[in-house]
């Protein structure tokens, strides 16, 4: 009677893998689902942010050329009182051709000093208007000392200063609002130009 050969391997030992197959490491296999979870969370967080919300302190791209020309009309000329603003300041304020004047809102300036603001609409984009004012204000002798988001309003603001021949410093502020589009796809951009007497030249 032939008896089956007995194995010398302990019963508790794990079976060997087939020849040519390396044993699987669990920690390597766990990397794949972990990476998938990280990518899923990243996509969710990116989608939660509103791409159309304005970025605080953001400034439109300053293009090399705005494509806009200077208007021959000066909207502040009818507002001159007793020779203020003086001609060198008045002539240094320019707007782009094609802009339409919308309103002259009341501003909080002192009664004894010149302080007027004019609102316009332009078919140009926010980026083009920003480039236009940045370049033209600099070319006309204005020292731009601040650019960024205006207070309590969407868009971008430029603040500049220039000394006048009357011995006063004058300031020009420009706020360019975001470009809007009509149902037919036509774009328009509102912008506000403010000119006021700041302080004496001493």
C-alpha cells in the first residue's frame, strides 16, 4: 500500500505565487485611489469658485496699443468757472473718440474749489480704455500714483496728479467699469472721469 508523501511545509505558511509573478504590495495599490480622491477634491474646489466674480485689486491687461484715438472735444470746457481749471490742466484731460456723455453726477467737493465728475459710455472694451487712459494721462504729464479696484464698485481705477500753472495741484481720477454685452452681442463700457483741485503747490 503506497502512502502519499507528506509535505514538510508548515500548514500556516502562505502559498507561493506562480513562477514569474511578483507578490503584490498593498501600499503600492493604495496609491491609485488616493490620487483619484485628491484629483476629485481639486476639481470640486475649482468648480466652486465663480470665474465671473471680480478679483479684488485686479487690473486689466495693459496692452501695447489701445486702438483708440483722442476726442477733439473736451467735456470739461463748459464747466470752467472763473478760469478754473487753467488751460494747461484742462488741455491735459482727454477722452477717447466715440464716447458718449451720459451724466454729470454731483460730487462731494468743496464749494470753493473745482470738482466735477462726468460719466461716459464707450463701445471699446475695459482693457482698451484702461490702456488708453494709462498712456494718455502719462503722455499729458499726469503722474499716476494709484491703480486698482475702486471702492464699492467693480472695475479699475486710475488716480493721477499734476501741478497747474495756477499754483495748485490737480487730480484726475478715472474709473473704468467692466464691459457689458447686450442681447445682440454689442459691447459697451461705462467710465467716469473726475477732475478736481487737490491742494496748493507748497
